[in-house]
């Protein structure tokens, strides 16, 4: 199979200087900034799009949400060879295959986040909810379409609920005065999730 060449379309500009989940040669490491960072949904970032692609942005401001694909450039090459990880770096959760997780540690460290588009100013898109650090290369941008991107009756494995619960506990433990809005959202309440007595 031929190798592929991917050219960045721009980069991220924000105040986040280090990853919450860091890839190492042995797996995922959960950093301490999980405890101090605002909830991902509240983080503001600017997507600095290269001048060559300004025309590609025409009409994007008419959408409330967009999908951002980015390259986790700080992921070490050795980490990209790992096949299984403890999801979220939580060692109490059994290892899962990379393709069954949202881990930044993967053969091609491509991540995707749906964000709220606040405004467009020429080649700059101000967004809310991006979980990428400052200077992260951008690969692509697409509009979010609920009919395509939000299926209903979604089923998740039990460990995914455990992972969200662990993140909430860690943040509460680090800051007892933390507001509910700064905690990871309980995905059991999401309207797309299939309701079950098991979760």
C-alpha cells in the first residue's frame, strides 16, 4: 500500500500547553492538568487557517457546530506502535484495542472533536470545546450534520461509563469546590444513548 501525504491546513491557538492524556512508549499517562483544566466544553480556541484555504471557509459561519480533525503531534513514534491501552490512562479499566478507544496513541495520531463555532473572522475560526493543545496541526474541518453525525440508540461498553465516572471523581477529589459545569458530562444522560438498566 502506498504511503499517504497529509498537509496541515492550519494550526490551533489556545492557552492549553500540555495534553491531559500523554502518549508514552508503554501506553497512556494521565497528567495532573486533568484536575485543573476547565471542562473541555468551555475551552476557547482559535483555528488559524492557512491563507491558501480562505476560500474553503466560505459558508462555514452558517453552521453552529463543526467537526475538527487534528494531528496529535506530540505523540512519540514508539507510542504509535502500541496496540492496546488502559482507556484514559485509568489502570483499573482493562486494556482495550486502540481502535476501540479515543486514545491519541494510535498508528496515525488523528483525533476528531465536534466543537461549537463562535465566529469566523477571515481565516480565523473561534471555537469552543476543542481538546487540542496550542500549535496542534489541523488536518480538516467539516460541518456537523445531526442526521449523519448523531445516531440514536447508541450502545457503549460498560468500561466507558466507568471511565467517565473516574474522571469525575478525580476532578472532584482535586477540587472539592469545583462547579458541576467543569466536570466531564455524564454520558448516560445524552439523548443519543440507548437507555438500559445496566448503565
